């Protein structure tokens, strides 16, 4: 448990630092050039790539108002007993259950604060679904438009039915990819806002950076942490 706690604390700290880098440089890409390793010509890592165990989700607000995106992932986690031992069924197969994780990303309509990103670790257990809405249901509010921002968000909700969740099993994404959700003004749709989704495959990530990509650096940092009980 101590090992896990320390890793989570380290992960949380570095994740916060990474998100600052993401948020600070969205005007001309996704990362602040001073924060990440760069590629000749000014290209920055746009996906975690095949060398990193993360899925990056970016949200882009191209409306005229504040927009809060409700990003949710679902993965299978192994059930354990009171002693922390994995549970198995009568056939000896591990018993798993679906677990959702939701992040709310509030953006403004002014660059660079109109884009945000969040990383999800896919090394301990694969991510099966990435979508919008707390319960990944078509009736969920995918994006709240208008309101006062984080903590006081009201406004009106755009239903998640306007963009389908992405499934790993269906080949919609994989570990190392970047998924982008964009809210854009559009006539003839609910609330005058349309939501689109895009995928940037990790396999297309340039490999000739001047150093390891930011995502690989983050992964190496997490793996280098010394457990507290050693």
C-alpha cells in the first residue's frame, strides 16, 4: 500500500506540472516549448506515442463562451479480497469489474485557455472506453456551455448523444494515442454547439526528438520512484 500511495502522489505531482505545460502552450500546438523536448523545426509531442503508457485527452473550446467538458474513461480492474489478493472464479479466471474515472475540464473562449488536456495511465490496466458524460450515457451532459467556470458552472448542457464514446475493442483508440474533443458553434443543433471527436494515433509520433518525449520522461520518472518501505 505504501508503494502505491507514493507512486500515486508522485504521479499526481508530475501530472499537475505536465498539465501546466499543456495549458501554457496550446496557442501554437499543445505544449509550452520551454517545457518539453523539441524536434527540429519546432514540432512538439502531440501524442504519448508508442513508448509511453498513457492516453492523452485534449478538449478544445471553439464556442463564444466558457465550456466545461466532462471527460470519462472506463477500465476493468481486478477484484481483491480483504487481504488484497486477487479474486478468481470457479474456472480460475481473474474477476474484474468496470471502473470509471471522470475529469471536468473548464475552458474559456480565449486562447490559450480554450484548450486543456489530461493524461490517463494505461499501464496498470487497459482503458476500454473514452467519452464525454459522467456515466458515458447519451443522456449525460457532455459539455456545459456558459456559466461561471469551475465551482460555479451552470449554463446549459450539450447531451453526450452528439458524440459517441470511443472503444478500444472497436479499434477507436489505443494506449499511446491522443483523443481530441472539440466544441464548435453550429446552427441547427442543440444549443447551437456541435461536439466532434478526433484521434491522433501514437504510432505517428515523431521519433527524432532531441531527447525522449515528455511522456516518456514522465513514465521514466514514475518508474524511478523508490518505494517508501524499501
